[in-house]
């Protein structure tokens, strides 16, 4: 006999929901890209900002940022500079 035989479906789903966390969708999920979003994407990409941080700042997923950057020919590859334009003193 399995443990699940003694637990009804409601109790089981309550226990599972406590263990499993579902990721939230970003604030701009499914929305069109605005000119300001594209301007910010270009600025952050030029500033050598990591893709994950760009996604967070724009309220998009990493995949959405990569896709739009590719569509608009914006390079997200890091340059040979320190991140965020920091310089060693």
C-alpha cells in the first residue's frame, strides 16, 4: 500500500504546493516592445550588462531579450572590458 492511498487529492495537492514553487511571469510578459525598451536594451548591451540583468531591468525573460537582440542585430556578447564599465584604479 502506498502512502498516497490514504491521502485524498486535496491534501496531496496542498502538500505538493508547499514544496513546489512556480516562477512568476515577468511584468512585461506577452506585451509588445516599446521604443524605450529597445533604447534601454541597446544602452545596457553596449554597457556590457549581463543578459540576466537586462532581462530583470526590462521585465522580460532572458530568452525574450536574446530573441529581440538577435532580431534587431544587437550584440549581447561581452566585450573585453570589465562589466558595467568599471575600471580598476
